[in-house]
C-alpha cells in the first residue's frame, strides 16, 4: 500500500507573542511544529502500513525550512518525505493550496499508485478544514472527513470501514480505495520514534520539488494569482463602545465583593433573577 | 499557506477588476439548510436571519436549499424556510440523500448553483457543512471563507466575510472578487436566532438529482447517536462560567464548576486549558471551540484574545474577573472585577447561593 500524509508546518501557537504596541505577531524565534492534528493522521497511516505493508510518504507544501517538519515525521517512522516549495506558491489560499498538493500527489502516484491520502482535521493556524476536501475533490478520491476510527480495511477488495464524527452522532461508513481521510484528534496515540528511525531521519534525504518538479503546468492556479479570496482589510478589534463598569474592590471583603457583583448582575438582568429564584 | 494571508494583498485587492461577464448573471443569496436525520441544525436558521439582511441590502431574494429523502418532515422544513425568511426554497428529494454523504450532496448543491446561479452561498460550519462546502467550492473553483464571524456587503455589492487571523489580536475581512458564488461558512451560535414569522410563505423550486444508488461509492452502515447525558451543551446554555490560564492549576477549576452548578449553568474554559489537558476539548469556548450566547457569561482568569472574544460576544452580559486591569477582556466585558479569581469565584458562589436560597455546594 502507498499511503501519503499531507502535513503542514505551523508556528507553535503556545509560544506566539504579540507585540504589545504594534499588535503584530512576533515570529522571530517562535519554534515551529508539525500541525498537531496531522500527527493523528501520520500515526494512523503508519498503523495501517505496519498491518498491511507498504510505505508512508509525508508531503508538505511550505517554505524551505518546512524540511524540519518532514524530517521530524521521518524520525517518527515515515518512509519517505517530499517538500514542495516555490516562491510562486506564496500567498496561496485553500483553493490554490489544494491545487498544488493535488498536483504533487498525482505526480507521486505515477511512481507508486496511492491508496489513501491522509490529512489532519484542520490546521491550528488557519483552521479552515478546507484543504482535505479540496484535494479529494480534485483527485476524485472518496472523501471521509472527521474520522474517529478505521474499523477495517480489506486490501484485496479495496474496501474501508470508518467511523465519521457527525453532528449528534457517529456515521459508520463503508467506502472504497483510493480515498482521502481527514483524521480527528484523539483517534490514536502517537508512537515515539525508534532510535533507528531517528538515526535514519537525520541522514535521510528529503525530496525537494519546485512547482515544475511537482508537475504544476498552470502557474496561474498557484499562489496569490490562483487564490480567489482576497484579504482586503486587517484590523484590530475595537473596544465595546460602552466601557465595562468596574466593580470597586478596594478595602472590601470577598463576601462584599461577591454581593456587589451579584447586585450589578441582577440590576442589569432583572429577568435572570426571577428565573433563577423561580 | 493554507490560511488567508495575514497581510492585505494591497496591490491585487486595490486593482479593481471587472467581474467576468459570465458571472454577472449570478444573483440572490442562498443558505444551505442542513437537515440531518429529519432535524434542521439550528445554525441554518441563524444563517437565514443573516442571509435575509444581506439579501435586503443587495435588493435581491433569499433562497433556502433543502436536500434529503422524500418525507413529511422534509415538507415541514420547506415551510419553515419561508417562516425564517426565504422567498424561494430549492428542494431536491432523492432516496440517495436520506443520509449525508459527500458525493450525492456535492452533486446536488453544485448542480443547483450552476443552474440557478446565486451570488452568495452560506453554510453552517458544522462537520457536515465544512465537508460539503470544501467540495462544492473546489468543484466550482470559487472562494470560500471558513468560520466567518461577521458578514456584510460593501458598496460594490461584494460579500465581506470577517474572521480572526492567526496570532490572536487581529481580524481580517476576506472578499471573493472575481468568482461566483461567494461562499462562507459560519459556526453555530455566532449569529442570532431570528424570530420565525409563521405567516410568511414562498415559492418552491424542484430539482432532480439524477443519480442512482449504484453510482454512489460510500454506504452508510450505521449511525451511532451520541448518548444524550453528560455531554456539555455550552452553545445553548443560558448561563456559562469559564476559567482560563489565570486559574493556574486543574484543581482550581472546581471553583468554576461549583459556581456553574450553583447557577444551574454550564462550565467551560479557554483553549490553552484544553491544550494543557486540564479540561476536555468539548468545554473549549471561542473561535475553535463553542460559540456561546448565554444571558450571563462569567470569565475568570481569561485574558480575552480575539479568538476567545468572537466566541462570547453574543452574550447578553459578560462579567470578567482578572488581576490585570489592562487585560483585553475588559474591552468587551460589561462588568469588570480586577481581583484574584481564586477568591472572587468562591465568594460569588456563596453570594448567589445565599440569595437564591441554595445551599452552597460543599466548599
Ligand atoms: C487559530 C487559533 C485559534 C484559537 N482559538 C481559541 C479558542 O477557540 N478559544 C480560546 O480561548 N483561545 C483560542 N486561541 C488562543 C488565544 O489566542 C489565546 O491564547 C487564549 O485565549 C488565551 O487563554 P487564557 O486567556 O486562558 O490565557 P492567558 O492569555 O495566559 O491569560 C491568563 C489571564 O489570567 C489572568 N490572571 C492570572 N492570574 C489570575 C488570577 N489569580 N485571577 C484572575 N486572573 C488572573 C492574567 O492577567 C491573564 O489575563 C486560539 C489561537 C489561535 C492561534
């Protein structure tokens, strides 16, 4: 089986600091990580490989430094890593991103036909959850999103049974390979890479592709030019017009503060008092 | 790169291109009405309220799209779409649409768009809505803005979808200038629930899917409904108490739970609290967790980052407890208390318990 996991390198949001005066993100020195949701996808891919044989390729689109994320994935046990990086990809929205990734996947599939493409549920920096469905749609893969568990896989029949999180319950779906799966958090526990994998990752060669190498023919579909969405305005949120009423706390006991807050709450929401005491 | 760029594309956005000729015929605002297992997801009605405002501003009609298998419930849904503001209801009834599956739903919605050409298409940012919106936008090769927190139309009649950008302090407004329809998703509870007007009526337009079950690869073997019990129902709670990193350790969240219990409300937290493993993900409040609109929201030890703010701004009354007088949360709270949450929370619990005649839960 050939399983490809699409991963993204993101800044570690826990460590992001914002400049107090200019309100801009201070990116310098912020460590990058593999998008945490993608790790569940990677683990599931490796689990299937270990059970059914084959290989796991990790694919990433990003700046040259995204090679770190791929090397980390190799250290966790992926077999092969491909980075697609090109200045002309810069500014891609989700439509342009799914175009670039889908094209690279097609190129990868020419060598070894792909059975399953995995992605995380969404990224922690963009949060759109649109790239997975975008890739599935472009490559006409059967789309299984928000997968909480893969119940079974029949390699000979090319059939897969998966549990998909829906509103108010879980759908048990039977589908066919090739398919695209976006993996839900908590679906599995990430393994710790073996020492051999770590050593291999340190020496391994990450394949680096330009747009042309990845097979992109139409550069107009890439980057800013291939993105139908345009950010027209970036702005800081405004404080509410009426400023907050500050409850005086100076010299008061906690009990007095408690009563003061409660009085103000009920003064502003008289109906609430009636409902609560009813 | 998959997310909207954080800098405005000044050159390109400033360069005003004419909308290509073949897109000029695209008119009217559509809302996809999510019916799963006979029930309409409330986010659809919330979107109808918002869609109505956009349609009125543009001077066009509001349409609802209803997909599903033929049933009396579906007929009822069609009538409800008029009550919630639809002028037209596009309906596609087909046995293959009995349960949500990406393939037939994508086909139905893209065919409808290609036939009737709406300028705006809105969907709820649910697991279903996001699954469907991503496929439809890619098939149509148009722009899609996820998790919008505000929708408007500008002077050029272009949809302006606002959402927080990465980093926690800024908002950005995204447009789809040269493609139609302009698509956006909105999370449940971000928009207010409109009052239905049961005297309203509208026109029904039928659509045939033209697919056979044999054409559809994925089959639904089973649906396992969530156990109704002990699940957080933050989104629709009347009173919510939440704690942030200011509470310092997981034990202190007992104070939050106790106040919530005294008030008969739900408890929640900020995202880092979930990331630390102090509370389960279903308790998270904010852009990537639950959006809430309670009558009373009490936030303790929460700084008020934009991703948190957009998830709570619809609350009637926001009470913030924070030791830092300059915390961002005081910019949008109604009542502010600059004090240690670890002393204020128990004091407030006691005060409510005394006033409400409830015995304070063992402290
Ligand atoms: C893409 C993305 C999505 C996000 N989605 C969400 C989301 O859905 N929800 C969310 O909440 N965040 C979200 N975040 C994170 C958000 O940017 C903030 O980092 C987060 O909300 C901060 O949480 P906090 O207020 O608990 O912690 P902090 O920012 O660390 O604030 C702690 C606060 O506690 C106060 N404090 C300290 N001690 C006390 C005390 N004893 N008593 C009272 N106050 C005290 C401090 O003054 C401070 O204001 C998201 C971020 C990104 C990048």
